[in-house]
C-alpha cells in the first residue's frame, strides 16, 4: 500500500500506515515516519497516535520506541492497557519492553518493496 504524501494530513498518513501493522507484530515510531516520507518526524508520529484513541481501527498499541519499549503506554487510559492489548495478540512484555522485539518487528518499508 502506498501512502499519499499530498492529499491527506500527516496524522491521517500515520493512521493509514499503522492500520497496516499485522496482528501480533509491532513497529516503531521511526519506521512509520520513514514509511510516510517524513523520516525526521518520529515524535510527531507519537503525537498523532496519542490523538488516535477514539479511532477504533488504528492499532496504536502496536507502535513502540526503537528499543521495543512501551513509551506511549500512558496514553491508553490505564497503566497496563497497552501491555494487555499486546499480550492479547501473543506478544510478551516484561518491564514495559517487548520480548523478542527483533523477531516481532514489522518494517513497513521492507514489506512494501
């Protein structure tokens, strides 16, 4: 899937990219930023996802930092909600870090080639 760089807002491009993350996989803020053509905007990806919690079909819980840490967990309405959502998909989390992060990491650029 190609993400439009012209017609949609930055936030909508982020949401479209995050919708592509497969069940049981995670990606990073930076991977999403690179995929939508805005490589230096990983922090803005986080802002977009913080605003997405009322959008049912955006699996924001699947986006973590570059080290596999649940840095956005405070935005899910409870201390353990992000972890619970990930664990419901079979992803193990210990001390706010994805176990086997390298195996579970999904890179949208690699998948779109």
